[in-house]
């Protein structure tokens, strides 16, 4: 294991309680809303923040153990850290920045040249951080962290400081670089795209606790919490299922095609799967409601129509459809959803 | 496009400048320019100049060596009574310098808290010695350095130190290679302020260290003594003091205020 | 607004009453050498007891500083200096009238209570381990000390030249120095906190103390100066260690 961390710590008045692992060669995304405690988890693993209770092992070495009173200071942990907005030393050149780690630990400088070449920043070597673009600074920060030959790489919102266009390009290249790194990487992000593109495994952190942990594709397809579902653009309902009928906890019923599900479940509905009609629709859809529009907002080239429940649905339609159906808040409308479009998962 | 200024503001600014400039102009006008070389080459004058430069530089060095660690502790460590410690550090700023000299005697005089042991066991007498002058000057100058450096440390992004630590730097290396260069401008400004204060120090020096040419009679003390005898000599020495200070402060070109002049 | 007017009226009334109170009493300002502090304060009290309609205010400092203040226009009615030279500074510029000698002072060695360095003579002051302090040669007591050393051929290097005799005394009292040269009167004034070691008459210097009145001073100033020279005044001076003129 690159890292096995059981952490219980407090940040201000906020309590964090997580168990995080990451294997060598694996990239784990710590995904969660701002203020969920993700960055604090990273800082605690790096030794920059204190542990109230727990145990942290990095590449088999115990660096923190509250029961045994062990706490290895940050400078002895061999953890590479890439900070949000990079924190490059302004009074040093790029090459000096990258070489800072090896110089501090007496390591030979071969890693410096290797990573300068690998990240394609050789032509920037003599520049100062103030002369670099966002994408260039990100690569220098990565090279600086990797030049110390760390046993674990931690990245705190590595793309947040970049503009949208640069982010796409840098994200792609970052995936490539991380693939070359043989140890484990933990990336903290609030952008689901980062998680989807970069991570092998996603750990969702909300309010200091882990709410979901699994392979990226699975987590993306089956979000278990409202936060994650909303992030991925899916509507989530909790309820109890019996023979394909789900009684939602907030009221209302959903009919799913999976008749085997029973007990507490989570039902996911994509907004695109809901059709809206002026008259009661004919057809095979097993879920039909006569409901009222409560709100309309635009999302790119799609329009989201919020419908009164229960269950409270969100439908995604084209602007033309909005005009054709004369949709407006307060208007009554028929909504239909096929049973096969309701995906059910045990809660 | 410059911000328009109320006319009263400009007028008051000019009054302020006049208030500060007129006494200095008066000094320069009443200076015995014809006799300057003669007045300044007396042994007493040369001694005073040499002594002032040597003691003020040594005092400044001491304020740096002692002041930076103190500023670091005040900025980076939380502990009970921190406000009290900071208050104590700032006291020499508000204490009349002569009172400062009296307190130094109480601590380091022959019968002082610490001084008595220095005298009885080692025969070391700090009053009436050049070391005493350096101590008096360091005492009044230290707060300037501590305030400036503490301010800079607080304002600095502490993640620079975090980054250095994650790269394997020991606390000493972090301090010398990362923190110090980042606060260097403020450190220099604080040191210059401290030096200027040390150079002009009078009350604490004369009370604690005494007044003897070549040993403890710095430029300010020489001016005071000269006043009793010859106004011309006093003015000549004052002009020298003024000249040195002005040259250094101008060379800083506004960096004291965190700008580029 | 009303409050402001009332406040201003009250202040004006106070000021006026203060002025009129002043008219009931004569106030005379006397600048005197620092070494006269104790003696003149006592003389002043005695004079005011005998002349309840007069208030005497004193200004004690180094003689030269006082002379320069008077020349610069300080409103002083009488000036008592510790040496003819410093009195001359004020006489020359016409700030004061003809001065007269009213006392003399001579020098003495002062040592801290207990005489820790074991001083018994001027020659002891020349010992290298003894810390000696004197006044700045520019002030009368410093000039006096320099002449004493000259007269006695003692090779004394002082550790400090203090701005005035009281500064010397303060450091002796605090046991910061082993010995200092001060006036006899200072030894008396310091009482138990210092011990005096006499200087032989053949090497000692005496300086004349002179007093003069400002040309435009009120009659009470002349009165005061006469009182200083009277038997009563002279007795007070003697009790503090001054010598007769």
C-alpha cells in the first residue's frame, strides 16, 4: 500500500473521520464539496496537520500512530505534495525549485533532469515562477514534487487554478504523467471530470466522512448520495422497493423494471429520460404523472424543467420543446418515464 | 489619470514638509562651513564618528541575531501570554530613553540584577564601557526590527514553508532558504530603521554607558557636550550625523514602505 | 452648541480669576545652579514665610544652560551662577545687572556609602581599578575637578564626563562608580547615602557663586537677593556646606 490512513482529526470545529487507502500505481480521487475536509485529509497524511486519533502508514512505514505516540515530522515523510496554485518559490528559478527537494535531502540530482525532460519543461528551466503560465507552473510543481522520488504523491485541486480551456489540455497530459508514476497518487478535487479522467478509484467525502468508495466507472454510474448524483447530473431518490415498485421516502412512487430489488434502495433517473406532454400520453411508459412546473433553467443547450412531486422530478428538454409545450412555472403538464429508465441499486 | 486631490490636502502636505524641512535648513544655514574640516578633524570629533559607526553597526547586528528569532516565535507560535510578551518587546519604543538607561542600570549596573554577578565574579563592568553603549543602542533599536519582521512573517503565505517541508527541508533549512529570502525586504527595512535609531540614541547611552571621548562618547553625546563649549562644533557634528542618516535613508529609495521609491 | 458656549464661558472665568489672583501676589523667577537646589529651596521657603505676598519660583540647571536661556530671552528675575565665567555669559549680553558674590564652594571626593573601594585620598583615584566620574569640563564642577587633578599631580582618567554634578552624585549614590568629584555641598545634601573624603586645602579649588538681578525685575527680586546675603540666608547656605564669600 502506498498509503493506509485511518484519520480522525478536527479542523476548527469540524470533525473528520475517514479511512483511506491507495495502492502503488493507483490514482485515487478524493471527491467532495468544498469544505468537506478533503484538503485536511491530504495535509494530515503529509504531516502538515495533526492527527487526533488514528494511524497512518506510508509504503509500509508508520508515520502517525496516536495510540503509540508516533508522529513523524513532514520533512521526513517522503511524500510529494502539489499545492493548489502551486506555491513555487518566487526567488528561485524553475530548475532551482525542482532541485530544492534533492538539495534538501542530499539526494543526487538525476531525478531533476529526468522529470524536467519527462514533463517537457526544459526550455523553462531558467525562468522565474512569475514568468510562467498556469499550465507551465502546474508542470513545474509536479516535477518539483516528483524529483524527490516520493513514496506517495498528493495533489490538492491540481487544476483549479487554471482556466477552462487550459484545464482540459492539462488534465489529459496529467493522466499520462501519472501513469508513469509507480507509486500511489491521491488527488483532491471538487470537479467530477477530474475524477472521471484521472482516477482509478473515487472516494467521496462529505462533511468529513466517506460516503462512497469504489472504482471510477461504478461510482459514476451508481451515485449513492444526493451530492454525487447532483454532481453527475442524475436525480436520486431513496425508498424501499418491493416487486419493482419503489415507495420513495419523500413521497410518491417509481416503477422500475428490476423486480428483484427489495428493501432499502437508491433509484437513479436521468433527466433526459423524462418526456413531457400536454395531454395524457399513450404508450408503454409505466410511470406517468400529471404535475405542475415549478421552475425552468437553462443548462447549455438543454433546458431543465423542475416538476412538483412527489416524487419531485427534473426533466431535460430542448428549448424548442419548451416553446412548443408552452412550459412556464405554474403550468400543468404530463410527465412520463419508462420503467427501464429507472436504475435501482441497493442502498 | 491621477486621483484628484482636495486643495487643502496639498496645502497641508506642504506645511508638513516645511515643518520638517525648516529646522534642517536652519541647521545647514547656521553651519560654519568655512571651519568644517578644522572642527571635524579634532580627535574628539573623529573618535565620536568612529565610535558611533562601530557601535551602531554592532547594535544592529545584535538586533538582527536576537530580533529575528523573537519575531519568528511571536508570529509562528501561539502561547499564553503572547500579547504580554509582545507588549514588553515594544516598551522601549514608548519609554523615555533616559528611563531606558535607568532600567538598564537596574539590570546590568554594578549593583544590578544581573550586573552584580558580572562584576563580583568576573570583574566585568558594563557601564562606562563601549559594550555598554552597544547594549543601550540595541535596547532601543530592537523593537523596530521585531515589529517589522513579525509583520512580514504574518503576511507571508505560510504554504511556502509547508511546501519546503514536504520537499524534505529541515526547519533550519526552511528558515534560511525559504522564509528568510521571502521576508528579506522587510528584514532590510527593519534593520535600517534599527540602525538609524541606534545611531541617534542619546538618553539611554549617557545614563547607562556614560560619556567619555573614545570610549562612550558617540556623535549625539559629542554634540551635547560640544553645546556647552562651542555651538559651532555642536552644529558641525550635527551636520555630519544628518549627512550620514540622509544618505542611507535616501539610498533605500522608499523600500522602507514596501514600495520601489 | 449651548454646551460649548457654557464651557468657553467657564474657562474664561477661570482664566480671569487666575490672572487676578496673580495680581495679589508677586511672582519672581530665579534661575539657580543645580548645586544650589537644596539651599535655595530652603531660603525660598524662609523668604516666602516672611513675605506672604511674594511667590518665589526656582529653575535649577547647569549654570551655562541657564545663562544661555536668559540670553535667549527667558523671563528670569534673578540668576545665581556657580562660577564667575558662567555669570559673565549673562552679564556680557546685558541680561543681568552687576553680580555679587554670595557664597563659595569647594570640591570634595564622594564615595558610595560604605566606601567599597577603600578611597582615602586623591592619589587613590589614580589606581587603575578605581572607577572615577566627574562633570564635563565645560561646566563649573568639571572645570574644578580638572584643576584639582592638575594641582595635585594625580594621574586620574575619569570613566565618564557627566552633564552636571547631580548626574555624578546619582551614580555614586547608586554605587555605579567608586568615586566622583563633586562639591562639598553635594556631599552634605546627599546625607547618609554618600561619604565625603576631604581634599587638602592646598590643592582644592574654590569657586565663587554670584547672584545678579535682571534689569527689569520687580523690587521683590532685589529684596530676595538681599535676603540671600543676609545673616539668615547665609546661615542656610552654611548649613548646606557652602563657604562664606
